[in-house]
C-alpha cells in the first residue's frame, strides 16, 4: 500500500493565523488614518484662529497708528468699543456684534472676523494719561466656532497688542 501525502492547501490553523494578522494590520491602519485626520483638523483649527487673530491685530494697530484722535475710550478708561478719528475727520468704530468684530467707517460696516471664529472678551484700554501720548492696549480672545461638537475643533487663544498714534 502506497500512501501519498499531497498537501496542496492551507491548514485551518494557518488560515486563522493569517486572518488574525490581516485584521490586526487593517485595524492599525484604520486607527492611524483616524488619528491623522484628527490631527489635520486640529492643525487647521489652530491655524484659522491664529491667522484671524494676527490679521485683526494688524488692522487694529494700523488704524490706531494712522489715526488723528482717540475718541472712545477716553484717557485712562477702557471699553468694548474703540472710536478713532482719521485725518479726513471720519469716525472709525470697532465694536462687537454678538461674537463678530466689526469696523465701521462712514456708515459702512464690515466684519473683521469670519463666521467660523468667535471674538470674546474684547477690551480697548486707553493708556494715555494725557492727550500727548495716545496709546491703546487691545485684548481679545478668539474661539473656533465648534458647530460639530467635535473635540478637534475646540481651540481658543488670547491676543493682545499696544498701538500708539503717530501724531499727537
């Protein structure tokens, strides 16, 4: 009697082992992709808040430096509204409408912050003891508008700067 041992396939143990290894690799790859996606969203959120904050500070400080007069807040006081007067005698007003920072010049109002960014804790402090050295300290907080209620969109940053009028 001649018994031939022809194994042309895989054993059940080998198939189970390969299936477990393949499943583990797929789970690891899926977790890595999810982590990369969360990191990308978080970085985009941080970037949006920081870019918006820098842009707002640049606009505010430029307008203050180029203005002729600080109307509101008065010397030594603070407030949530900044009113300046430019060299043409036009009033420039910065204020909050809900959580949007606005600039109004000659009854034309534009939003300085986007719909994705909330402006909070806006404060303008007039550091001037007299009308000779007109300086304004600017403080505000920007938050990303987290409508999706996802943790990746939670980001907040404080911004502050001081600007002085070029001409007294």
